[in-house]
């Protein structure tokens, strides 16, 4: 597990992963953890390309979450409306928290990259 909470670019992610790589012939299961701002995009394909230069065999999984701070969004913004809607659904429905977090994470990442 690698905490990538301070990373902003693919190069930053690779720098964080680098120190844990001890042996090129070992098989690694790399899990990206931490909370990232919604404007940070994780490009797993680019990271895999870079890591294949250093490793023979590995799996790379994104288990990060989006750092959600309601104060960051204008109350009238589509992002804030989305957060409010997801939170209401979470309270009313007996849905899996992990699923709801994934919906929130994906939705905010998508909305942060679009101009509506």
C-alpha cells in the first residue's frame, strides 16, 4: 500500500511507489491509497508503462478516495448538488457504504473535469 495523498501527477505517483520496490523479479501488488482532490486524475495506464520499466510482474490498483470538503464548492454548484444528493440517498437507502463512496468518488472526478 502506498499513500499517494500528496501526489498531483503521474511522476509524483511513481516517485511515491519507487522506494517500496526492492527486487525487480518479485511480484508486487501495489495499492494506491489516500485521499486526493477531485481535480487529480490517476492515469493507471501511464503508471503501468513506467512501472514495467522497473518491474517484471505487478498489479496496480486504485483504492484512493476523493477528498470531499463541502466548503470547497459553491452551494449552487453541480458538484455540491451531487454531494447532497448522494448523501441523502445514503441516509434513506440501505446501500453499501463502499458502493456509495465509489459513486461519490467517480462522480466528483467526472464533474471536476467537465464544464457545464
